[in-house]
C-alpha cells in the first residue's frame, strides 16, 4: 500500500474512531482533510473538551468543517475572539459558526469585533452579541451598520435616534438590509413619525419578528375582541406589545377583563399595562385599589396606580389610608 493510501486510510479511521463520524461521512470528509499523525487533531479535540463540550458537539463541528482538525488551537483559534471571552464562550461561538476557522483574524474578525465594540459600547456586550449571532463575526460589520443608518436617515430619522437603535444586536446582525428596508417602510405606513424616538422603537419591534410571528401576535389580540386596527393603534402607543409571549398576553387580558371587569378595548387604550409583571406589580396593587374602592376612599386613578413608581404608589395609595385600613400595607406586601 502506498504512503498516500496509508495516509487516507489513517484519516478515515481517525474520523470514525476518534471523531465519531459515520464511515460514509468520514470517507467524504477525508477528501477535505488529510491527517498524517494524531497529534494535531488530538489537540483540537482537547481544545473543545476542556470547557466541557460533549463528543456529540465535537463531532458536529468536525462534520461541518473537517479542516478544523488542522487548526493550531492556541495560535489560531483562541486568539481570534479572546478579548473578554472565556474558553467556553470561544468554543460555543466556533460550534455555531465553523466558518470562523477559515476567516482571517486581521482582515475579518478583529475589524468586525472592534467596529461592533464601538456602537455596542463595551466588550462584554460585543461578546454577548457575537455569542448570540456568531454567523455575523466574519462579515463586514461596518457595512451592516452603515446600510441601516442610511435607510433610517433617508426617511428623516435623527442620527442620534438611529445610533441608539443600532445598539440592538439582534436587529443589526440578524436582519438583512432588504428586510430592514421593508420594515422601515411598513412602520412609516403605520403613521409613526420618523422624528420621534417611537419610530425606531417600532422598527426594532417589527424587525425582530418574522411575518408569520407578527400575524400570530395580532391573532392573539383578535381573540380578545380587538380588530387589526386596534392592535396597530395600541402598537403605536407601546410597540413592545407585539413582542409579549402568548401566555403573558392571555394571563394579563384574563385578569383585567374577567377578574377586574374591564372592557377589552380599555386595555387597547393603555397597552403598556400588559407589559407589567402580573405577580409582582398588577396583583398586589389591584388588591390595594379594590379595597380602597370598596371603602369609598378612591374613585379614579386606576391606571395611574399601576404605572407610578413603587415609592410613589406607597406614598399615594397606601400610607395615607393606613389609619382607615390598618392592614393595607400588609395586604400590599
């Protein structure tokens, strides 16, 4: 058997026995990577085992990019994103995006990291963004950002608003320029003023949702008697209502409508009420308000009682009535 044949045989054997690839997959992978000794591939496998990756995860990496077995772990892999990142962070990023192994450190990864760090304002946030969206790391971060800024500026969004908006990694990294352009036009058609900070809040909310998810969110509100127009009006007042989970929407509407006896469309006028924690804010405060109503001590300010700060709530709705209702503070707590 020739030396070349021996090398091929060793490569296939190593991919099967040490990497966990099925024989057929190993045979295909052996066309992309040629191993002479186990030393280098063993060091790569150890690199991933050290932070606790399972054999299944390691196999997945090698299947996606067999040439990773030829990487110099501490000279090539670790330095690529070692700024503020733990070995576990680095490994997770590479698992999600094996293409990083063939990206230039100086020409792609470092410039992207540095530029992202500028608008995210800290290395910690940059690392978090890269962990969540690792497929963007070798991309042209500057192009991703400037294209979105240009779209916002073209319709009159102030630069300060656009810059603040782009600190949202999900939109910057995962939304394509074409999709972003569509979202901006859609938000403008809803009547949002590009000069208002709410324009970018609405854009961010829509951009983070796929079209099917957006329709699903609207349908949840329709079950409570809202029309699509009602949803859009409420969205205009508080854009994050389209990012709430079905459970949060349903539990909130059930409480306000079925327990408190409010009209469903009353919540459409004050949609931000759905964003509050039912257990930590709404239930305790409503318990106090119901007692005050029942004793004729309060006739209005229901919504205000839910939106004021904790300190202000105690000052306005608990402390003044402790003599008339001795257990009011205990009820609230």
